[in-house]
C-alpha cells in the first residue's frame, strides 16, 4: 500500500476535494486557496514517488485529469457563490478551462506519437548501428517525462490569478493567469510538433532491421543465448552473461522484452532485443549454429523453428524441482545438465527426453564459490538462511519460510555457542502468498532485533578502527562507481540507448574490479558477529556463500550451488515427507541435515560446523558434489565450450547434408523448391507469413 507518508498524501488528496467543495459553498477564498494548495502538493508528492496509490486512484475513476478538472469546476462554483457569475472573470475562467482541456488531446496525442515513433523495432547494446543508420537525439527529457502532470499543472497560473481576482475584486490578476495558462499550454503543444516528423524521428522499421542484418552479416554470430521473461526473471539471463563472455565462439544475446533489456547486467556481449516475433524470424541468423535457452517459455518457438542451428536447454539452475524435468524440454536438440544427477532426473521422470540428448557440462557460474577451509579462529561461525520462494502452486513443500522459517532463525540466533545469521530470501518471496510475505516480515524483524541485542552484549567486541576504514573504503568505491556511471551519460530513450549502447571495455573491467573490492569492504564494514538481513542485488548470493560456514535452505538450485563449497548444509522437509522419503525424492539432500518444520535437528548442522573432524556427512558431500555438478577437472567452462563446439559441428553436418540434397534435387525443380522452403528465408517473410506463429 506504500509508505505512511504516501498513505497520508493519498488521504489528503481524497479528503481535500470534499473540503474544497465546502470552501466553495461557504464561500471562502482563503480556505479554498489553502485547500487547493494541499491537494496540489499531495498529488505532486505521490507522482514524484511513483506511488502505487496513484494507480489505485485511477482504478476508482479518480485519475489525474479528473482530479484537476474537479478542482477547476469547484473554482467556478466558488466564483458563482461569490456572485461573480455576471463578471468577465467568470466567463474568462470557464473559457480558459474549456480551452485548456481542449489542449490536452493534441498534447497527449503528440507525446504518444513521439514515443511510438522513437520506439525501435529492435533495441541493441554493444552493436554499432550508429555507423549504419541515423538515429537522432531524443527530445529533451523535461518535455516527455511525466508530461501529462506537467501539462495539467499549467492551470496553476489561472487558478492562482482567479483566486487573487476573487479576493481583491480586480480582474487584472485573473486574466493575467488565464493568459499564462492558455499561452503556455499552446506553447507546450507547439514545441512537441517538430519531434514527430522529419529528421527528428528514427528511421522506419525496415531500415533499422536492414542495418541490424548488415551488422549480423559482418559479425557472423555463432552462439546465441535466447531469453524471454518478466522483469523479475532478469536474474535468469544475468547469471549466464559471464559464461557468454568466455565462449570460444562469437556470442550473441537475443532478448524478447524491453524490460529484460533494461534490467540486464553490464556485459561486453552484443545484445539484440526483438519484441516482435515476425521481426525475430526475419533476422539473418544464418551463421548461428548453437542456440542456448535459459527458460522454458512460449516465445522460444520463434527461434526453435529455425533448423539451421541446434537448440539447447541450459536452464537457470540445477535442482530437484519439477521444473528441472519439464516435458517441454523435448523440443530441444540437447539438454545440458551440470552433472550425472541431471541426467538421472530425466530418466526417472520419463518425460520423453532421451539419454543420448543429455550432455553434462558442469556449472560455469560456480567458479567464484570458494571451498571451505573451516571456521577461522578469530570469528564465530556464520550460518546462511536462504529459503526459496513459495511458488505458484501452493505446495507447502516449496518453501520453509511459512512453516519453519521462524523456528529456524529463532534456534540460530539463540544457539549456544553463538553463531551469526545471514538471512537472504528469494527475490520473489511474498509475491504470491500473503502468508509467505508476513513470515518474511516477521523473520526480518527477528533478525534485526537479535542484531540489536547482540550489539549491546558486552561479550561481543568489534574492531571499530578496521570497520571505520572499511566504511571509508566503501564510500570511496561507491563514489568511483557513481563517477563511472555518470561518465556513461544518460542514455536518453530507447533509440539513443541503442545508438550509444556500446560498452567501454576498460570501464567495464574497472567496474568489475571495483565490485569485487566493494564486496570485500562490505563484509569488513560491520562486526563479524552481527546478524544481517540481505536483500537486493549486492552482495550476491555467492558472496554470501563465501562468508558462510553452513547454510539452511529448501529444494532449489541454491542447494546444488552451495554444494560446490563443500560446506555443511541443511534442507527443510516443509512438506513433511519424512527424512527417508525426502532423501529418496531429492538428490541434493542426500548429504544434508534434514530439518522438520520445528527445526529441532538444527544442532546436527551446528555440530558439524564447530567440529569438522566429527562431521558424519563430509565424505557424502564430496561424493554428491561430483554427482550433481560434475568433476572439478576439466574446468566447467572448458566442458561448456567443448559442448558448444561439438554441437556446432553437428549443425554444420546437418546443413551440409541439406545443401547436398538441394544439389541433388536440381533436376527436380519441385523438390528443390520444397527443400528451399524448409529453411526459413531471411528478410523474406511478411507479417502474414509466420507459419502460424503469433508475433510476441
């Protein structure tokens, strides 16, 4: 519902209008002026905050333009109650507000037209389109940003002038304000006109697409990472960016939603965002031999239909969830898993994915995870609680946060000898279930309360000088990062971002180095015994792995990834299957301490952390690590590159076979035409020739 300040502002808006009506009926010019100022300011505050409540007001037919119109009508009512209905100021006010509202239509139409014409059919990053097509600068941001609100607020001059005239009895101020409102409104509309035509607009779609094809022909991409999803799923493609940068072949990233592009992490890999299915199918991807898919989504069909490349499902995590054995995976030429466990999951699930089509490539993303060397003697153990989210199906076994979360955290913060707790929930937590959201809030409060109590406990001491130095280092790094961000300049709108969106490699490398330094300084900026709630992108989950000595989690890829560290871990049987059945159904928990919802078994995990020599599951974790994630040698990135190379050779062999068949069919024109049509013609299909596939 928003913050307390936003709720207060919304209340002032909603209550201010009835109060305005009373002031008009009384009538009282000072009261009306004061209440009008309150509604203006409260409305502006909500818009500046981007408050969710603004949308709610629109849903109940109290949208922005309606609120301004009501205020103006009430001002006319005030003039009538003041017996000014026969004065020129009254007629001037009515004429002004009618004309002012008449300007809203062309203003809104021009703003919409400018935005639509500057929306590219494809948006790119790290692709030099500037040398191929002319992309003009965006209109000044002050013209289009919150344009409707700015236009409507021009009535302030008329409202203020009319109120002064009503109070002073002179029409001069009123007509001056009316003139300013009408004149500035007309000027605003006229200033927008040049941006809808001529050299102020980007080239048409066919010109832009031809330029992209020209770049593709020069770059000749070989391996594509394809992704479609919601804004919240951007992490699923971001986790593969570093791997794409380390490929031996020429990489390309294809995205389908602008919101994903806007939330894509910095990368040196060329990126094309193609919202339209027809535009995607007409791109010249004839040099691509391997397409990698990080998610099973409907829009994958737009690329899957291309037979000249081989298609691979790589996923966005490795776990025992049902999503890891989705029957949709049958559509791909191959399915790549981290280790033998992924292969066995498909065999057990029997969803139609053949064993011959599964390739074990490890997890290249796990390289930053450090192997456990035990708890250093100068600090207490750290336990990470990283539950997954509640999922869509309401299964109580999806997450521990609702039934077990508070019990887990309570036992950890009261453990004796003490441990430190890091609580890092899944970003989706509470998006579906109110119970999960409430549990998350209670756990957060519990961790923060325990941290405050520990800070006041004389048993715990901190090196304040080292912490101060770390905070100073954080400030320096953040200042430099802000400086680098400012040096990139504002990207303007989508068209300008496409024109200017080529990464500076040296700056990119410096940012990566600074991020690593930031992470080191962050953990040193507070006591090593302090409980923490960690949300947001930084520090990353793997950074939390590296500073932790053990983890409690649920069935998710988090568990499989943590196993790479070799550290003790516990998994909660929230669905109450029983330890034996839980292990049978979930490979990743075979070397885990199994927790019931009471978390009574948590002592076994803490014992393993405090005395690694007496850890009964250490050997099991070593064996399970290889089973889930594959061997340590060769390195996963080497395995991944080898798999890409092998599959590219298969694609080449297939295409060579097709060419041979075409050559042999030269004597039969009908057969040659049939074979030619089997391969999608680049830049040839029209909007009506999409093989039954609806453009996305």
